[in-house]
C-alpha cells in the first residue's frame, strides 16, 4: 500500500488495531504519539514525522513521508537540531527498510552526497550514524 495515496487517512486507520487512549500516568511523548496516530498523514508536520520515526511507529507508512523531506533538504531542523529528521530515518533498523528498498537507496544517495563539513557538525554521533547507514548498502 502506497502511503502517499492515503494522505487523508490516519495511522489508526491504516495500521490496525487502533490504539487505546494512553493511561493517565503516561508521559507527554506517549500522549503525543497516540495523538499523532489520529492525524491524517497529509497533515503531519516534520516534527511529527521525526517523532513517529524515532519511536518506530507505523514505519511502512511514515518512512515514505519522512524521507521526502531530507531528500529535498537533508539537514532540515524538524524539531531539535539541524538534521534531526535525517538522523531519525537513518537509525531505523535495517529490517524496516526491507519493504522499501528504493526509498532506502534514495536516502543513501542523499546521505552520500552531503558535504563532509556539514556531516561533521551533526550532534550526538550523527556523522557515525550516517556512515553506518551508507556502509550498510
């Protein structure tokens, strides 16, 4: 199923079962992820996609949307810092990419084309994460 064809639908609709509301003691990130599952895919913002990818939620539907943004602007600051969405996508487990090989190859080409100076400025071991992603191919 191509998620781009379903931009008017939510993850709760596309990725059953629907999640029950989080418990009263749940953390703010848990509440946010639950709320995002009820947002139509076409309304998800870069920060929303970063959150869903980082939390490994419905990746077959979220990754195609998330990769479009770094493909256009690799070091996009989605929420925390420049390149945060890119780093969230490249740290997704290899098995998540199995059904999306063309998308993985597209992202790998974007990463391989980044200027070395920009990569070295990424926080939190980002340069190493990008190198590992490219090497996996």
